[in-house]
C-alpha cells in the first residue's frame, strides 16, 4: 500500500501544501513503523513554514505528533504489532511514520486517536511552564490564554498541585475556562484591576501563552519576582524585561519535556488530563484543516484522521 505525507513546497499557508508519496523502508533495530490513525496539529506547524526563511530548506515536512498502531518493528522495542501508541515525530502529517522506540508511549485507552495525537506537545509544554514558574500548593497564579490548548492543559495539571488559577480569556470562553477549574477574567482594558480583584491574596507566578504586550505588562505588575514570570511565546520581551522564556532556545526545555512525557501520558490514562477537540478532518483535507488551524476557531485541538 502506498503511504503519503503532506509537505510544504513553499513558505506560506494551506496553499503551499502538497500530498506526496512516501517511501517506507523496513524499520531497523530499536525502531518501529506506526500506521498513523491521527495527526496532531499545532500552531508551531504554521510557524515552521512561515514566510521569510531560507528557501534551500524546501520542501519541508510538517507535523510534530501522531497516534496510531504499530505495523512493524525492527526488534528490541518493547512493542508488538497491533499496539496502539502515541509519539512525537517530525513529518507527522503522514499516513505512516518510522520512529525510535525511545519516544513512543502506549496510547491511553481513555483518549480517542485524535485526542491522543494532540496530547504530548501541549502537555509537556504546559508542564514546562508550571515547573519553571515554581508554582506551589496553596498559591494563586495568573495564566494568560487559559482557553488555549496549552492553557487548558495547565488548568488540569494544577488541579493535582492544589494551585488556584486566574485565567485570562475572551468573554465567549469564560465557561470553557470554568469547566477546567480556572477563574476567568476577560482580557482587554482594565485587565490589571480585574486580576487584582480576583486574587486579593496576591499572584505568585504568571504564565504567558499569548505573547501580547498586555500579558507582559500585567504579569510584571502583579508578580514580585520576575523569575516567576514565564512565557512560551515572547522571547525578546522576556530577555529585555528579565523574565523567563521556555521553548526551543532554552536549553533546559527539551530535556525536561522529554523527561515528563511519560507522566503526561499516565495522567491521561488515569483520566486526569483531557484533550478537548475543536475539529477533525480526513487526511486528504489537510489544507482545509491547516486553514482552520491558522484562523480564529472554537477552543480545542485539530487533527487529521485516517478513519
């Protein structure tokens, strides 16, 4: 059976995506082939093919995480054909991937394939934010972008820590934030006063998943120690203002996220970590899915599926 993947033949949006045939050699020792049932989609996918980059990099594969079923193994993996799994990978917009066993986890039975395909990147990013902020039981933190995918994972992970969250969101998403245990405050003019009113006990740390000037300003106004202000989107502002950026340019992020992946999977397996979905698209409709990914859409994740 011919396998396929989506690639970007230029920099841009959904118009640059092309479906191409994929050569799948037999997996070697310590690796396995996974027949993909769902491809996770993340805002980082759009950044990966954004204009202004070196054209010698083209064509670019897209996608960072998948869920599926093991279809072949080179041995020494600890997995068997038929096992349902989830993994991070490059080129995840594909019908099959070959991956090292070290980064593969058994799919939580509590999650569907589309949900599982969107578990790891968001979950480990949220864990990195929380870990770096030093949030402790009994404290209150401010979370910018609480209705976003990373924000919702933060809300669920702090439940086990006993941390109270004041979460910024639009008026339309207040109930979504409340559903996952956050105290919503509407962003926009007057945000600082609304945060102070919602948290008279004070804010111990601020987590930024938005990157707006407002988010940075309010965080710095309410948190005493700038090392407890953490962002995943505004590295320049973090550097200029003396707070912390976590992500690709932080050498501590990748090792930490790898170390915590198994805990994220275990939380999902135990029912402590849900992955809300906004939409699913069949594999051949990747351009339409990508268009939704890069446009305003209801809270939740997006996935390409084979079913």
